[in-house]
């Protein structure tokens, strides 16, 4: 009997993950502004009433996705951060950052829809800003690891700029623009 709550909790976490997976698919297809909890429930194979046991509305689903993406990306970059030292060539670091951004866009189109935010609502714009800030902090940490004497405020500013550059180029899905992005980032970040 003592493991019953653990099983229930594990089942609940699994169900929440399934709901967020379904929400990602719906956002990738119709965008966040047009997402409905009924669409998410249908995609997750559950009734709307069951969905509401986990998320009361689409804003809570958005918060769940932002938390998921932030945690997943933090873990992803933390693994890569461990190998960054002053000896790592900037070109290799920039290439890895851009290539991973392009690959992640292909794997998680809903993430990019949320990262760009929307003029249709303050809530989505705020979620976009939280995602942008989390990535900028990760890039800043990479820069500081590579250049330990770099001022943290300057690193955060540079990280914010680098993320803004990536956000501007990656959606074009152009290998030529991706190469130019790497050149631009190299030029910008080489001053670090």
C-alpha cells in the first residue's frame, strides 16, 4: 500500500507530459492563440474534464510548456557547458550553438512559436520573454566559461544579442543564412 501514492504520482506526471506533448503538436499546427483545451484534450486522447484535473486552462498549459522547455534546454546546455574552457575555439562554440538551434527548431516547432511570442496577448509575450531570457543566461554562461574574465553583465548582454540574432535567422530555414549567422556571431562574439 505504501507505493500507491508514488504510482499515482508517476501516473499523474506521465499524463501531464502527454498533455504537454499534445499541446506542442496543436501549437505547431495552429499556433498558441488558436489553441483550445478541447483540441489538446482530443489530441491527448482524454476528455476535457480529465485535462482540467491537470491544467485548468490554456494559460496553465502555456506555463507548463515554458517550464518544460526551460528545464530541458537548461539540462541540454549544462551538459555541453561542462566541456567549455578558454581553449575551446570560439568558432566551434558558435557552430555548435547555431547548429543545435537549427536542429532543435526542427524537433520542436512549438518551442519556436512560443519563443517568438505574439502580439495577440500579453501572456504569450511574457512567456516568450521568459524563454528568451533563459537561453540568453545559458549563452552568457558559455561565454564566461570560455572567457573567465568576462564581466557577467556584459556576458548577459552579449548572450541576449546572440539569441536575438539566432531568433532572427533560424526561422528562414536557409543554409546560406545559417552560414552567415555563424560569421556574424563570430564577429560579434570575438570581442568577448
